[in-house]
C-alpha cells in the first residue's frame, strides 16, 4: 500500500480503529519519522481520544482506558529497550488479555514476538511517500481487506 501524504498514515489508523478489539496487537515497524506514531495517533483519535496522543518514547507504555477511549489501549514504544528480557517487566502479554496493544519498534523483542500480530512495516520512499507492507495473520484475515 502506498501512503502518498503524511495524513494518509493518520487515516490508516482511523480505519484500523473500526476493526480492532481487545487482545489484538498491531506491530509498527520502520525507521524514525516513517509514520508509526501517526498511525497510532489516528487509531487513538478514532477510538475517542480527544487530545493528540504523545509519543510513548520516554514512558515506554502509555495506557488509555474508557471513557477516554472506546476500548483499553496500551501504546508501547520499545525503541529504548536493548534486551528482550527488559520487556518482560512491562507485563504486555498479561495486559493484552483485555487491551489493544499498539507496539512501535516490536522488532526489539525479536521475530518470535506476537506471531498473531498485524505487522505493519513502513518504508520512506525517495519521493517522501510511505510504502506500507502488511503481514496479516489468520486472526486479521477477515478484517484487513476492510482497511487496505
């Protein structure tokens, strides 16, 4: 998928909000400035968040709960995680039982993390557009066509 304009990332997040549910993981990969946080912000806004979501780079995990948003969400940024064992302390797998996880930099945990996640990889193209590649697991097969 091609995201020609910066606001296209935000719009993709808005479309994702229509199909997400607690227990889902959306893994966002790509270089700095590729649009990962823009997708997360669009999703959170469409779930009801009125203010702009901050990047969780320093907090690592930014929680959102009803009535602030329609469903519980953990926006996670693993950029500062150096060792996958550090992530264990965050309790993400347990929290996922009743929350949506939006995870930036999931590759910091290795390729085996969240095999059932919707993996969205962003690449910045020479013209400034973003190329988005989706790895769609079985749990998302009936929902992803509604997005793309």
